[in-house]
C-alpha cells in the first residue's frame, strides 16, 4: 500500500512538476527496498507465533539478551527487543525462560522395530517418544543402519517422524547388528556403496560411523574414514572397540571427526584423564588437531571423575549426544536436558551449554541451516525453564552429585509448529 500511494503521488506530481515527480519516484524505490530488506515492518503481515520477553540465546548470531522472536510460515520471521503483539495470531509470554534454537542430539539409536537388538529392533526408541519433551528438534541416529538397511529405516522412521531424523551411516552394510554379536565378514565392507548412499541422501546422512567392532583389523575403521573423506562428511567414532587403543583411534581421526563416549571410565579402554587427574597428552593433541568430543552418555559412557577434571582443564563437550535408547533413558542419563543440567551443576556456563546443545553440533554435522535463530531459517525453537530446588544427578557409575538448578523444556517448536507444551502455554483457557 505504501508503494502504491507513492506511485500515485508520482503520477500526480508529474502533471505539475517534473522535479517533484522524480523525487517521489526515488521515494518509491526507497520504500521498495525497505519492504524487501525489512518485511517485518510491512503492515498487514500477520505473525503466526510470537514469543515475548524470553532470554534469547543464539550462539551463531552472538545473541544473549531479552528479546522477542516472531515465527511466520514455519520460519524465523523477526528477532528484536520489542515486536508489537498486535500483528500476531498467537502470543506467548516466555519471560524468565530461555529461548534457544531447537536442540540437536547427535547420538541416538532410533531404528525401532520388533526384532531383538538395535537395528529395526526393540532396543532402539522412536524419536518422537523422547525428543520433543527435551527441546530436541533434530536427532542423529548413530550408525544403527548401513547402506543396505537405510532405505527401510527412512521409510519406517525418518519420513513419518515429527522430529527431524538424520543419520551417521555404519560402515557395516546392515548397521549396528553387524559387528556386535558376531565378527563380520570384512569382505562385505563397501566404501563405494556407502558413499553412494550418502550422495543419494545428502541432507539426511551426515557422516559415517565405526563402533562396537570386536576384531583386531583396522580395515573397518580405515574404510569408514575413507568413505567419510570421499563424501566430505565427518567420521563418528563410537569407541567401544576393545582391540583398538583410544590413542590409536584419536591419531587416525581427522579434524572435524567426532568421538563419542568421551568421558567414559570402563575397563575396555583407557580413560582420557590419568590417575593424577590430568588430561592425557594424546587427548590434548587430538583436541588441538580439531577432533570433536561428544558426551555419548548412554548407560556406561559418562563419569564425573572424567567429565569434571576435563571441564576444568578446558575440554568442553562439543555436543551432548545422549546415546538414547530404551534402557539408557531409564538409568542415569534420563534425557538430554538432564545431561545438560549435569554440566550446569559442574560449572559450564549457560551460553556454552546452549551452544553445545544447538549450534556446535549443527556445525559438526555440516548442517549450518540448523541450530540458529537467523531470520529466514527454519523455526526450530526450544523454550527452556531453569528450575530452582534440590536435585540429584547420577553418572554411569552410580555416583551422585547435588545441584540447585536444572533445565526443563516448556515448549518445543518444530518448523513453526508447537510439538511439546509442558504446561499448556499455547492451549485455550477452559471456561465453565
């Protein structure tokens, strides 16, 4: 309407004064550019959802401030200190809460089915059963599928899920079941078929995975690394491989590769912290090289005697992968916000925690379209309360620490749609 009015002024002015006509034409161009650059200021544009008054934490854009967030058509429409509520269909007061990009859990097992074990099995967990209630909008399956089984996984889990489901592709062709109960036939390893599957689904398969291999040969590890290198994706190393030393695994990894179960203390591998409480030199070398450290909590993957000294010595987790599956979520791990609450208790700052829950994992899987609240990006949002009280947190060894704060997901918004609302903030008040 503004542009039409100015053009009408231009036509009228042309009849009387050519100079005034030119000036109005220039004003019209300025208005046009304003509309293109700042669409949020155009009258008549309704906002679908407006979150008002929260502490917005957007690590990608260096935002940590009380701001409003507007959503329209499933995208982030505007982020500002004050957005008028008059143009919004739904307004939610999130004062006192954190407003974060949707969280990303890069270590899950979600190829759920009726078979024993993880691949199409009962040990895996459907993502919509746990992710939304923890503020998670994206999960990454950690190698439960290989190139041969991925199409079935996609049809059964990826496509029907509200949660975005990505995957690290196992170097073993049928996935996690290969190399777990029996030693696989190394002749079946196929780098080219793995690479072809990644190229077929480039936005869904984010890397390759090696883990739970009981043999002595380095062939599976090296082939997984080769496939990742060719596809220009990271290698995800689940270091439960008793015949491989942790030092040798880290030395074979490239910058950008990810190791999980980083803070584990089990007999089958050397822990990252020595008997004197110091990070081992080869761990620091890997960190300096650019290897990324994921928590990978799971049932046995997280110990306070590793995580606390590591944090004090500057080894922060790059991501809070939970190793979520049917049994781990009922033990010490519970959910990703519980893991993040443990790090809040042991001294990690809230901005660093949110970064490792959103933007850092997005970068590590080369999906920089996720994990941020940039205008125009998909509206994946977590609204999180910080509860005050007396809480207990447990590691994989059954050790307990006490804290006075913990995170709880109030709202989870996936592509602009509210898929988790703990306290009915978006519901209609009941009237008798």
